[in-house]
């Protein structure tokens, strides 16, 4: 199975000046665990996750003052739609993260998460177990 079969095509893109509260509200409204941060003035694309926001707020930072840029991961591993789910899972395990931005030639086309991969693998595992 390929990344394109598992990825969410709902790609929330925010700017670097969004506050953490704004990012959290948008992520909650879209029911996603990560947002692409697009900063054309610096590194281009990064990612902020619910864990990044939780860590910032949990350490006492003000979500109305802290911006996405201060909590964005810019050293991002990108997937392509034709990666296998095994390749995506290996990249996540090796890098210690739970989301991959999926790029094609025109930019982000999706995000794949550990949950997406498990959702795809679980029915296959049940089928194998039932056949055995």
C-alpha cells in the first residue's frame, strides 16, 4: 500500500505569525494533528503539531503570544505519494516523529500520520489472522 492511499488530503497551511492559539483552533476545527507552516521569507515549509503546542503551553508559554514560527520544525522529512507505507513508517521511526508532509511537484498534497498507517494496516492484519 502506498502513502497516497493512506494520507489525509486535508492540508492545513498556516503562516509563521499565527499564534499557537490560532494554530490550535484551526487544527481543532479541521480535526487534524498537524499544520504545514509556510514561510516564504525563510525556510519555506515546516510543520507544527499538536504535541509542539502542548509542549509549549505545558511549559508555561503564552499561546496568545507565542507564534508558530518559534515552534515549527523546519528540518522536515518529506514523503512522496508513491512511498510505501513501510518507507513512511521507517522514516517516522528513525526520525522520532508522527507526521510526514507529502509533496508532489507542486507542493504539499497531503499529510500522513502514524494513525493513518495503522488504520490501513489493521484491516489487513485482521484478514491474515482470520485466514490462519
